[in-house]
């Protein structure tokens, strides 16, 4: 049974009730436990838990240190194409938006990647919109082959595929897959999407296809702002736990981008403030002690720095969110505006100041190829 | 009683310390270097996935004084035998160093070692001339297999890695020590110097510590504490503690007289 079937067996109203009705004493008891059961997840993300933020944050900080050490891994996104046949309400790449569309050639992608290599990055995340005619699997595959020898790790956050498609990319040198479900609420999902992406179940099936192919990390995410965040995060954890069980060799990573202004002027109906965002991160660390927690440049510098000790294990830095953006920042349309505009070296220094080592390399191609 | 054990010897190399230290998880390479120095260790392990062997400016490698320490590269992150073997070959190809700490951990959360793949990789690597120090679950039969395959040590875990729980696998480790023909290095899960002392008191030849030192509020002071813990364990072993012996010992001249079978 795939997660798209599991999800319909989860009683969402009871999650909402548990979130609303949790008493602080219950949270204290939860903090003394070693494991958080599925049915206890709503408590962690309840308003009552916000009052015990310091205690939860202390525990999150200790768990993170034990499992990951006093380190933060750095990565950079490389946008290959902003062509897209989808029309997601919140995205700068949506097909309705009049923005300059660019698909990088393999040579151009390499030139962009060289800038990132020179900055010190060894972990790369390739990003595209979904537009099979403008940017096909074959093009992505060619870029991966060109970059595989230069980067320690290559991840993709691109259009969803079936198992043979992912297998080709794994063969070419991709070791991790990120595919956000965006929202776990079917109605919200239907309202926000049209185009091929509107198929909620197909998207859930795609990440499972990635699990079957054996990517080392599966990256999940919910876009914060589309639906009430407390319920969304409970579902995100349930999804993570499901994948972790069924693909036991695979690590799970979580991202939860707060929606930022993008072309099209979308206003998120359920905004998440900084305190709530921090509660989400520390709660997630308790819920899944071994999951990677990714914090992108969508978040402001001061908040990113403040969150480093509490559970974050991976940060992007110096990101450009448009194809070709590292060479020409204003050339093509952006997916969203970044909020932390510091250079990679500045972010690395901030990590050091938080008492952590910025780690540029934490994987090796030798795992995959002689 | 294992009191007659001399200095730690692995594959013919003698070490002045029974404490092996890992280089991951430290807040900075500088603090790592100070902690290694303070620990008195002579054998340090580094994850090949973390270090860039071809880069002399690599943050970890550039802070390791390889005149002081023998480097034990490890295959941490390998999910099967083939991946571990590839990494080991890469390490030897670049550094000329044929020592390898074999780690095969297919499950990324508890990072428990895979017995089947570890044994398979060990056999290949020994055949290729590596000095193999395998990380393993505290399984006495597996320890015998690994020793028989030609491994230079066996490295049973005390508890899951990073858990700081101490010698949870005590009974199994005791059997491994009793049956061992190669040095037994207790690896993973030691959270306090007293845990390290306990392992050495039990008769382990050495311990490997990483997380407990690296994430302490003061890693350098904790490194000293582990050094002393290991030394205390060894002193206690040599001194022949009164109440930990598995076999009966004469507690008075009369008992001794009786035991002689008079």
C-alpha cells in the first residue's frame, strides 16, 4: 500500500482536535519519552507546546548534536530551466507568468557549476520546472554526467518521474531526490495546482519510485502558507516515517519553505511566523531524530543563524533561483526571491560563530563509481 | 584475568595509548586537533566521505599531524561491501596507506553494521593486502569469522553509535574478549570516561571514542577525561580488582590452602 492510500486512512479531524486541546502537562510527559508515537505527533506541534519551546529546543539541540555532531552541511541549488507547463498558484515559474524563460545548455550548466565549485561547494542540487519539450530527461541526464566527476554529491529537485527515469539519473550520478508534496491536504492541493502536477497521488507515487531506485536520501517538503501548518507538519512526519520504513536504506530529509513573494503576487492564506517556524523545527527533530533538516535562503539571515543549533543539518548559501543566475543574476525569471543574500563564505562564518563546523563535503563519488 | 596484556599492538604496530579517536562531529578542525592532542591517542580515524584526500587544504586533513598519529581512514557511509571496497581502494590509491576501518552501515539512522556485507568486504580487502579493522555488532561468532578472515582487530559496538549509552552489549563483548585471537577495540556508544574504563577493565584492548568527545561542551577537557578513564581501566586491570573476576580467587590463606585440594 502506497502512502496515497495510507493518507486517506489518517483521521485529520482528530489531528486538529489533538492540536487544539493539548494540555501543557501532556507535553512535559512527552519530553521525558525517548520516542514519539504517530498519535502523539499533534502534541509536539500544538499551541500548548509553544509555551514549552525552551525545553523542546534544548532536547532538539542535544539530539542533533548526538546524531549529527556540531556541523552543518552546505549545498547550493543550480537552476537549469524555468520552463514549466504547470500553473501552481505560488510559483514564479507558473506558465501564466510573463517571465523570461531560459533552459541552460549542458555547456552553460557547466559554467554555472564552475562558479559554485570555485566557491567551495561539493554538494549540488539541480532544479528545473516541469516542461518535457523545453527541458527533457535526456538533457538533465547529460548535465548530470558532465557534473558527476566534479561534485561529491548531486541531488535533483525536478519534474516527477517513473522508476526507469529515476534509474537513468541514478546511473548518471544522482544520489538524492527531493520532491515536495507541497501540501498534504487534497483540497488545498487541487486548488493550488493545475497541469500534470494536479495529480496528487501521482506525485506521492513518484517519490516512492525514487525510493525503489535506491536514492540515498529522499527529500520531502511542505510549502508553509498553503494550509494550516500544524496539521501539515504532522502529515509530513507521517510521510517521512512511512518512507523510512519502506525504504530502510534511505535517509529522509525535510524542507518546509515558507512561501515568499514571487512573480504573480500570490499571498499565502496561512502564513507562519518566526516563532511558529522555530517550533516546527525543534518539534520535527524530536519526531524524527535522524532526519536531515534543510534550511534554504528563503529564510532571513538572522533567523537562519538563530536556528542553527536546534536541528538544522543542511543549509544552502549564496543561492540564485533562476537559470543562469550565478553568471547573470537578472537574466532569467526567478522561482522566488531569496531572503538571505549573504555569500557562501559569509554563511560559513556565521555557522562557525554558532559553534558549528561548516562542512562542504560529506559524500564521495567513490561510493558509486570506481 | 587479562592482566598480562602488554602495550596495544595492531598488525605488528605498537601504540602507546589504548584510546582511538574519531575526527567527525567536532565544532571546528582546530578544536578537533587540540582534543586529539589532549587525548594522547596515536591512532585516529577519519571518514573518507568527509575528507578530500586530493586536497592538501582539506579542513580535517590539514589539521592532522600525521607524524603524531597513524591515520585510519574509514568507510563510513558505505551501504554494502562493494561500496566499502571502492572507498578503501580509493584511500590506498591516494595515500598509500593500507589500513582501513571497515564500516558497512546500510541503514542510515541507527548506523548498525551489516554483518553479511562486512564479512564479505573484509575477505576481499584482506586478500588485497589491506590491514582491516572492522566495525561490527557485538556478535561473538561474527568476531570469530572476521578474525579467521584475517582482520587485524575486531571492533564490536558497545551501543548504537552516538547514543552515549555505555557498554550495553556487555555480555556479548565479554565473550568476544574471551575468545579473541586479535585485539578487541570497543567502538561506538561510549558516552563517558567511566564507560571507557569499564570496557578496558573488562579486558578490551582499546576503545574508540568520537561523539562523546566531539560534542562535549569542552571537547579538549573531555579528551583528557577519556585518556584518564582508559588509563584507570588499564591500571585497575593490572592491579587485579578484587570483585570482578569471573573465576574464584583465594581470599584468605585458609581458602587458598583448601583449594589446593588438601
